[in-house]
C-alpha cells in the first residue's frame, strides 16, 4: 500500500537516455526543463546536505535581488561518489532553478 503524499519523499532519479526509450513498469520517461540555475558545489557526506540547503536559503538566496526562484525541481548532481570513497570526499552540486529579474 502506498503512503500518503505527505509521508513520501518526492524525488526523481534522472539520467540521460536516447530518444525512443519507452517507459517500463515503474520507470517513466520525461523531459527535464532547462533554464538558468544557481549552482553550489558541496564537498562532504550527503547526511549534511540539509545544512547546505539551510545556509543557501537562509543566508544567501533571500538576500539577492537579481533573480527569483523558478517553479521547478532543485537538482542534485553527484559529481564524485564511489562506494570505496569516504563520505567526506563526496562532491555534490546543488542546482537551484531561477529566473533573472
């Protein structure tokens, strides 16, 4: 039985595919909107990503008047990751969708 939306994490796992790939079972195909993003690079364990978001929204994003947040999903790009790596060496980009004023 599926949990109510308020108890689910709303996440998509995305990868680049060739045109013509068809959905199968729980796997869907959808286009990803492009556009402008503020991109922040974080090095460290994923357990601390919530802190990164807190700092970005609390201390950085709300203080700038050059852009507005866009109604689109935030993207996390996992640039450096391996099961053999120590989590403190992971590198993640947090991409926040924006529109310039």
